[in-house]
C-alpha cells in the first residue's frame, strides 16, 4: 500500500482549478460577445472531451500503472491551457482550448481511485473517499470565493492566471505520488465498498466511470427496448439516467447566460455557485441517512421534486426581480437543484449496482457512463440552440419535460423489476 496519504494534497489545488474553469469559461465567452449558443458549444465540447479522457486515462493507468506521470502530464496541460485562455480573445480558440482542458481535467479521477485503493483496506475506502470529497468541496469554495471578490478588483481575464497558479501547485504536490500503481483499477467495480463510494465521491460531478470500454453488444438492454423485446430491465435504468442528465444539463448550461441576461455581475454568479457548494457540503452528510430511512427507490423519485422546482423558481421569478431578491432567488434555485442531484446520485448508484448482473460490472458501468455523457453533451447543445432560437423559458420547459419523462421511465423500471421478481 501507498506509504502515506500525503498525495491527497494535490486534490485541493486541482479542484480549485477545475471548478474555477467550469464557471469562468462560460463567463469569458459571454464577455467576448459570445451568445448562449457559444456557451452551449463550449460546455458540450468540454464534457465530450472529458468523457473521451475518462476512457483514455483509465486505459493508460490500467495498462502502464503510471500514476505520477499521468498527474504531472494532466496538470501541466491544464496550466498551459489556463495561460492560453488568458492570452486569447478568439472564440474558436477558446472552444479548442476548453476542449483540451476537459480532456486533461478528468485525468486525475482514475488515478485518485487507484490511490484510494492502494492507501487503505477496502473497508476504509468510504472514509478516505469522504475526506477527498470534503477537500474537493473546499476547493470549489475557494475557487468561487476568489471569483466572487475578483470582479471587485480585477477584470475577468486574469482569473485564468489564478487557475494556472493553482494547477502549477498541483504539479508540485503530485510529485509526492508513487510512480507505479500496484493494484488493478477494475477490481473496484466488483466491490460494494468501491463502487458505492466512488459514486458518493462523484456526487458533485457527473458520473463518468469507464473501467471497461463498452462494446456495441453491451447496449443490447437498451436496443431491445425499442425492438419491444426487452432483454433486461437495466436498459430502462440506463435510459432513465440519460434523460435525467440530459434535462439537468439543459438547465445548468443555460443558467449562467440566463443570469447574465438579467444583469447579474460576475461576482454574483460566482457567489451563487459558492452558496450552492456550501449547501452540497452540508447535505453531503445527511443523504446516506435519508436513503437508509426511506429506501433508495423512494429517494430517487423524491429527488425529481426539488430538481424540477429549482428550474421553475429560476424561470418564473428571476426575470421579474432585481437586486438582492434576484440573487437570493438564484441561490434558492441552484440549492434545490444540487440537493436533488446529491440525493439522486447516491440513491441511483445503489440501484444501479444492485441491478448489474454479476460479472458485468465493468461493461455496464461503461454503458451507463456513455449514456450519461451523451445526455450531458446533448443537454449543452440543446440549451444553447433552443435558448437562442426561442427563449430561456422554452429551454427550461423542455428541461422540465425531459426530467418528468425520466421519472416516468424510472417508475416503469420499478414496475418491470417488481413483475420480474413476482414471476
């Protein structure tokens, strides 16, 4: 096992950089005169390359077991990308650089999974993943706190240098990581300790876990639904997750341009996301207790309510408000959204793990991640084009409709699973 857990120090500055870039890039696109379509494209490409990166870096560490080299390579690339964003005013270049950054930002995830597995016994993975999640949350808070006061003293552009400095700090701290891994990453999917707590750790982010690259045959549970001869009800669960992330990312992609449309300052946008992160950090400790009391099936269904309410609050109230009231409404909206996501992420991961047939863990997690990634990508593009061609209200209505359809699919999944058990 890894001699110490000093490697966790790279998590903080790398999280500051990643979370800072996720907010400042859309703001910078709008600052340069870009439209919500441009924001949709930049967000969509960023996450598309993140999905590809999740596969690539996972395969690299599985084949070559080089932890330190991956971290230093990824953090160095992110540092260069941050500096490059500071020096460019061209939207097309921003699309390219942001996409490259997305490819490398995800690189730390499979390395972190391996480091946790090497550092402590599997019955202690929960504690270490929780510590990493808390550090990640404080990284987000630091990024958003810096952004919320940044606009008071500086232009938006130098914030990229702040991200570059944090990424460079991550390079230095990652030197403490061992050069070679001594455990196979794919073993994590065969343990309830592993998959449950990786999903818990990812509750702040989208669930992209590729321990195996899915083959076309692995999508049979989904394809069979459209052929009206269902091979396994897990295909309905895959579609449920696709729709959930599709509808959710329509809202989140359009949200920053929506706030800027109603004269939110950059500082206020960062403040909204900072409070959102605090809410996530607080609710982090209550979600497992909630799920244990009401079951993961009921918790998943409940999660849709605050998700949809959050969109309704933003769409119906923010346009008619000004000043502090508008800011508080935006905070309430995103707090509802992320509370729902935290519940859904954990409860859905438990249901998913129980639904996967034994021996198919790696490939079906890959299928689920693929469906989530496609949903995120389509959500970003849909948000951009619908908001620009019609209105933000139209985009939000579509987001709500897709989320309701996702809820319907989940109830169908529960019905099929119950009937299967009865038979």
